[in-house]
C-alpha cells in the first residue's frame, strides 16, 4: 500500500503552492546566463519550473531591484513561464529573436533576464497541479504589468 494517498499528496502540493512566494533573482546579462548542465550533472531533460522576465536595460543601475516587483518596470519586455526555467532560454527563443529584430541589438548587449525558480522540478509528483500554478503565476504577473502600464510587455502577445 502506498505511503501517501493521492489526496494526501495533493494536499501537500497545495500547501507548498500556497506557501510559495514569487521572488525574482537579480538581473543577469543574457550573454552571462548559466545552463543547469554547466552547474551540475543532471539528465538533459531535468530542470526547474518557474517564471522569467526579459528586459531591455540601458543602465543596470536604473533597473528594478525589488525582487517581488521586478515585473512592474517599463524595461520588462517579456514575461514567460517554463517547465525548464534554466534551459528554456536559448538563442532560438521566440522573444529573443523578436528582441533582436525589434531593437536592432543583434549581440543582445542590453538584454537581461531575471528568474523565479519554484521549489519543483519537472520530475515532481503532482506535476500537472504545479504547472497549473506556474501558468497562473505567469498570467497574474502579466495582468499586474498590464494594469500598471495599460498594455502588455512589448513582446508578449496575450
């Protein structure tokens, strides 16, 4: 007999979700972002669920620094979520391609990223419940941005 029933696991997941707080990491230059495989030896498809921000920042000293409100700044151009928050963001990302075209910054010298890494891997139990929360968090942050600026971040479509 399993140690925990489906209902108990679900209640544990809900408790973890309710206790989670979306706090973003410091901004890092797009060109300096790390890969999970650079840090630890993990299966290629392993990663962490989370939400990320892309921003076009002219002067890093003027960039938003409050970790709970970094998405509420006019420099933010994209808010997204991922099952693979570390490995998701590569040169092929649609928003990065659009950024290069829209801003003429082929070398992505002014593109920065900030991430919120949840406490859950994409190998987690109750993955679909945790993903529902990640989707909700992304939409909530986009809504807060739209409410403040009267528009979506420049590279978000919906």
